[in-house]
C-alpha cells in the first residue's frame, strides 16, 4: 500500500496528515503554545494521598494536579511470585518528591494521568530503565522472527544493563548495528534525566518527547511509506539531520514541497478536517453514519439512507454495515476518538452476517496505532468497543462548546423565551415598583412580541398596571435577554 506523509509547518502549529491510496487516514496537530504532555518526565511533589481510592495527586507545575493510581506506581519486586504489593499510603507521603511520566494528557476537567514506570521511546526500541525484561511487539507474529530479534538485541546489550526493553514493530527488519545505536541513545538519555533530577533546583521538565515532525520519522514511517513532503525549508533541513543520525533509510523519502498551492490545500486536507468535525459521515453507497461524542462515550449510528440495494432488504443492510465498518475504523483514527465507543449497526437477523461484520471491523482496526478492543454484539445488538485515550480528540482540540447553546446542541425557541420573559416580569412586578419595564432581547424574540405574542404582552401590561417597552439588541443570542426596570 502506498502511503504519503504530509507535514505542514507554521509558526503557531505543526500538522501531519497520513494519506493512503489518496485518502486521509490519520491527522495529528500540535500547537506551539499547547504541546501534548504524553511522554514527558517530571520531578513531581505528592500533594495528597487518597488511601480509599489507592491513588495520589501530584503537583508537576500545572494548574490542575496530576493523578497517579496504585496500578501505575512501580514497586520493586512487586511482580515477583509471593511478593505482595504495598498499599499506596505505605509508599507515598505528602511532600515527597517523585519522578513521574505523563501517560495521558489532561482531558476536560481531569488532570494528567501519571506513571512511575518510566519508558523512553527510540526508533526501534522502548527503554524501561526500571523493569528488567525484554518484550516484543505483538504485531511481530512469527515465533522464529521473535526469537531472532530477541537474540540480536541480547548480543548488543551491555553487561551492566539493569533495565528492560520493548522491541517495536519497526525493529523487525532492524540490523544489529541499528539496535546497538538505539540502546546507546536510550541509555544516554536516561543518564541525562537522572543527572537533571539531582540538580538543585531541578528543572520543571526532566525530559520532553520529540516535537511532532521528528516524532513522525521515529514512529510512523515504515516500508509502505513512499514519500514524506514538508512545506518548510527549516523543518526539512532539521528532519534531514535527524534522519541522518537516527533513521538513515528515511532520508531518501524526505521531500521539500515548494509548490505554489499550499500543501494541505493540494490534497484537500483542510476539507477533510472540516468533514471530520461534522456529525454526519456519508458512505459511498448512499448510507451514512451519525457520530455523537460526549464526555462519557462516543456513539456511532449506521443508517441506510438513500441506499436501496439490488437484491433484497437483508442484503442491503448487510452491505451497508460492511461498508460502515471501514468508515468507522477510519473515523476513529481521523478524529482520535477514545474511551467507550458504541456502534449501532442496522439490525441483522442472520448470524453469519453479524459475524462477518465483526470480522470486517476487526480487520479494519488492525492497522490502528492505538490499542482498540471489540466486545462483540450486546443483547441489544450494539457493538461495544474501547479505544485507548492518550490525547484530546480532534474536535476537542479544534472546537469549544457553542456559547449560545452551551454544548447542548439546541436552543430554546423564540416563543419559549417570550414566555420566560413574561414570567420574569410578573415575578419582578411583585417585588419592585418601577415606572416601566423594558425588554432587551434578540430580533426574533422582539418580532414575536410585536406579532403573535402581542396579545399576551398586552394582557400582562394590564394585569401589572405598568407599560412594557421593547428594544432589539443585535449582539444577543436568541436565549439571551435582559429586563430593565425604569
């Protein structure tokens, strides 16, 4: 499969689009003023220990305290047989300094999620300085290949090595020299982090993961990557130097884009971003998806729409659901949706059809870089999934709740607002004795008072014995109004 990686750089942000067969599959955005925290290592201070929740709040220098759970607290020897892990209150005390790493960015009102099991990513390996074991990516399936790469790594490890490593998928074809270079780089990085932690005062960040552009070369480029286009000369030169040191095979794929049209406009990436923010996703057959993202979960509803099929109704449903599996997998990656995901496929009575849809969904999600698990169809016919959430979704990064509806997705009708105003004037007339009431509201509300609701307004004026005047305020939304006592 031909894959192109497009990198758009501006002073305020970096954007990366991964395009396969002419279709955008993944989008990554990193803003200069709000870089993600995942992977960063801090020297934090314990500010509160919660024995009942077996967790602690850690101050790492941000407005909201970060969160550390007992399962993310590394304990020497706790995984050994017959060695019981201690409760958190026996390990941590308020005021204690602790080296921690961010595993999940702050999301909404929640602080960052932390771990004391430090991991440092390289090109082919992930270094675990506190965990003496070697793990291998599950995507390397051949047992012979797993043993071969384990042996190659063992041969280059220094005799005094006390840490462990995770062999990444990209290491499957790595030479012994590449593994050795990665080991050397990772050990030097860890030594620098330890030295930084000993300084007084320690720097706010002991280690910060690579910026988005070089991280692309480290994590995303593979054999199927045909070209990497960068529209910034400075970033292009930086990536050439980075590739020369860490990923020599990638150098030939780097291209400096100098065309007149903006790179993302040429490939319609901006249009794809706009479509990824919409609730409705059209399917080629005429069907469509409705995607609703809430704080608790994301729901995806599959509909046949204008697709009528050519054989029978069951066949129409089956084909729509099969097409939807590919669209769902793509949208999860494109929008970076995480947490609990509920997919409501069109009801299928045929058991074989249900199994085929599940298999196709699993196959479509196989290339997702983020861990996703599927629980199958529930008793209500819903497919339940979970997808690891490590950073903000595309919508949360680019959008904010509507100031008019406050995120409800709907506003009160002009008539409802009229009746709210009439009730409030009646209530205030019992407490205050003004000469006149003045309603300041949106044009739609004032128009309704002048036309269909004029009789009700006149009846209120007679009842309270006070005149009520009307004034349009162009800056107010339909739900906003003010009642002035004159």
